[in-house]
C-alpha cells in the first residue's frame, strides 16, 4: 500500500467505523441496547479497531517512511557518484588526453627551447590533474546532500572552508531557502558552487569572495564574485578551462542560465539563474 493510501486509511477508518456502528445500532440494535450502553460501546469499538487495524497501518507507515528515507539517501549517493564520474570525464580524462598530446609534441621537438616549453606545459597539466584529483577526493569525503541534513549547512561549510583554507574574506548573502529547490537541484547547484569556489582558490589570487543568492518568481539567481586577477570573458572560455565548462554543462542539464564574466585585474563573476521558462546561455 502506498504512503498516501495509508494516510487516508488512518484518517477514514475511525470515521467509517463510528458511522457504521451508529447505522447498525439505530437500524437493528436499538430495541436491544439502551442509549447509554450504545454511547459507551461506540468509543470502545473505535478503540478496538484502532488497536487492531490502525496499529498495523501505523507500522506500515513507519516502514514506508524508513524506505523513503533510504531511497532518498541512496539517490543522493548515486547523484554524488554521477557528479564524480562527470568530473573524471570532463576534467581529468581530458587533461590526461591533453598530456599525451603534449608528450608527443615533446618527443618530436627538435630545438631545446621547444622541448623546455613543452616540458613546462606538461608540468602545468600534471599540476592541474593533481588538483582535480584532490577536489574529487574532497567531494567524495563531503557528506551527500539529503533532505535529512539542512542544505544551508553545506553552503555555510563551503563558505567557511573558503575562509579558513582559502584565506579569503567571504561574504555569504544567501536568501534562497531549502524548500525552493528539489533534491536534484540542491545537488547540482552545490556542485557548481563548489567548483566555482575552488576555481577562485586555485586561480584567482583573490582576497575577497561573495556568494549570494535570491529567489525569483519560479526560480532563483545565484552569483559567485571575487576580486582576483580576473581575465577577459573570452579567456575564461579558452580551450582547457574544464572547470568553467563543467559548471556550464551542469547548469544546462538542469535548464538553467549560466554565465561567466570577467575583466583582467577586476575579478570574475559566475552567475547561475533559474527562470520560469528556463534557457541555456554562455
């Protein structure tokens, strides 16, 4: 029996029981039962039905609730694994492919200057893969987002980690409540925020970070802004910027708008927006 059917059964059975009793009493038992005895037997009958039938329904409802909680927890785990698989595919695997291309270039380089440049590029790619692996491990160690744990805790922990480990002055201006997002939206938005904050820590050389959100009619507007070295918008989307592309792909898969804008020397702004209609943008 489904959860909703159990709830309706619990609500209706006492009423139906009392109604049937009153009908039978007035139609068939009135000559044999006094009014006082009938009134005494009515709540007693409801109590007996409650102790027998409803007790079983309550146990069924508790089992159903436990099963739903387990399903939510398992769904969150699978979503986290899907996130890790996407990160491995979009980040690490592409970096390793790029590394193999650069190794071929190094092998065929004739001038020492060309070999030195290729070697430096390889070192940079290896450092990038190492950072991606560490981030993936950190994501695995983080608790999955479920409805059992308030989602705002994960947002606060993200901001606190950036403040302590990233040595950033973080301002959290979050006005988006948990209730406005479903479980899938919470997981994907948190993954985008994590990647965005990690990019600021790794590349921006920033001292300030602002994470803000506000609800919109039928959606939300989220920004991550820093005061780091920045880069022109075209440079942010240059080949090899896997983090930006991963965030964009996540947003697009949810039907959200994703933008990444920057100015050299003035920091960057990452924006994620969900509107009632939903659209994809760069």
